[in-house]
C-alpha cells in the first residue's frame, strides 16, 4: 500500500498503528492510538545499546 503523503519512496514509518481487533507483543497505547515501533526504530535502539 502506498501512502500519497510521502515525500519520497524512501520515507518509512517510525511508528505503525495496530488494527483495532489485533494485538502485537510490542504494542503500546499513545495519544494517537495503539501502535508499535517500526523496524528502523528497533534497529536503531538495538545498535545504540549493543554495538
């Protein structure tokens, strides 16, 4: 699915929203709704800690 608001095809989501009827392990509540971190945030956090 392509988002028309992207400025570039290389833009990526920092946070993804969970489906209303779904549940994910890393899901958290926020003022904008339930969601989870995108892959790039996870990689950044792990590399900052372990590399």
